């Protein structure tokens, strides 16, 4: 009797666990889809918002000749930031994203637009080629952040500006997936936990803190002007289901203490070239 009931109990427990996991994955997929849909529907609003953040910390004294957007994705930010530049270069690792970038912005633009497939950690450009270099939502995806920053600063002209935007590691929610309090999960159980709930893609994302970014830049010998601002996206860029809580957090000024992300602007000065 015992011989027969044990396998049955195991089978029932496994089935229950499997169905619970499927439900969790389904819910996760729903949240992830909602985040993705809202994000792609509001790319332009996000780009305009980011541009306003940039102008609030930029020295506004740069030449408007050549602009490079690294990790350009679909190129929506590139077209907004590149509006006043003669020459716009969009670089991405993904050929598919570059194709979408070409489709979206080349028809609107009458300036020189170059699409380059390449890696942010090893840029195919001569030193001091660009007046403005940007990387939006990229650094968290790149394994060697020091090398990426070194490259971005190498191709930046003296007196040019580098603008970086990345998520806040300590925000209440992981922004790609909607996972709450993600930063509190101890690193030793993260791989197991993320695989279990079907989010193993998150293992490739490593969000730096603002302090780490500043330290990396200073270690590269660029101790000139480093300015930062909080990124608190407009409501239309937030998935509908989360807008009510976002409004409350915004009204209570909680988002000023814990913003969704950061933007950093580095002015490469003439005197302090360092290794860059
Ligand atoms: C989250 S998307 C951000 C896209 C765009 N910058 C934006 O803010 O909408 C990250 C982009 O970086 C690209 N990417 C990831 N790793 C890269 C690398 N090492 N070098 C260049 N591009 C990279 C991806 O293909 C993707 O298009």
C-alpha cells in the first residue's frame, strides 16, 4: 500500500508545484508584456523627457557637429538628441534594432545618419570624434562597464559631453519585469530564484549605482565636471496598472527620494584628459 501511495503523493505535489509555477510565470509574462507595450508606445515621450533632463544639467556650450548614440535601440532618443546636430551616428550590437532604427528615423531626418553595428566596449571610431556621446539604458547591459566608459570618453572631443542614463538600482521595482524589491534578493540565491520564476534574462543585467559610475569616471582621470539629475518619468510612460501608485508616490515626493533612474552628464575638459 505504502509502495503505491508514495509515488502518487509525489506526483500530486509535483503537479501542484508545476501549475503554481506556470501561474506565476503567466502573471509575470503579463506584467512584462504591459511594461514592454507601454514603453514602446511612449518612446517619444520618454525621449523628450530625457532631453529635458539633459538640458537641465548640460553646460549648453558644446559644438553641434557630430553626435554618437551608443546602444541606440530603435533610435528614438537619437533622433530627439540629434535634432540640432549635422551628423548623427547610431551604434548598436543588434542588427535587428538597427534595422528598426533605420525604418523609424531615416525617413524623418534629412541629416547625415550613419548606422553602425558595434560593441560599446570597443568602438570603431578615432579618438575625439564626437561633440556629444550618449548611452541610454545601456550600461546595465554591458559586462565591462569600465571599458565601455573608457571607450565613450576616448571618442568624445575635448569640451564635449557624455550623457548616461540608467535605472536606479534601489528603486522599489525592477523596471524590466515589475519584480518588487528586487535589490533585496541576496545574490547567492538570485540565479536559482530567477530561473525558478522564468526571469533568468535578468542575470545579464547589472545595474551600477551612481557612486560606482562616478568612481569609474574619476578613475579614468576625468575628474572635471560631473553633473547628475534624477529620472522620474512622466505618467504616460508608466504601465496603466501601476499609474495609481505612481501618482501617489509622486504626490508624496517619494520619487524624489527614490527616483526611477539617474542621468549623468560629464564634460570632458581640456586639462584633464587622463586615460580617456
Ligand atoms: C534597453 S535597450 C536601450 C535602447 C535605447 N538606448 C533606449 O534607451 O531606448 C539596450 C540597447 O543596447 C544594445 N546593446 C546591448 N549591449 C550592447 C553593447 N555591448 N554594445 C552596443 N549596444 C549594446 C541592445 O541591443 C539594445 O538595443
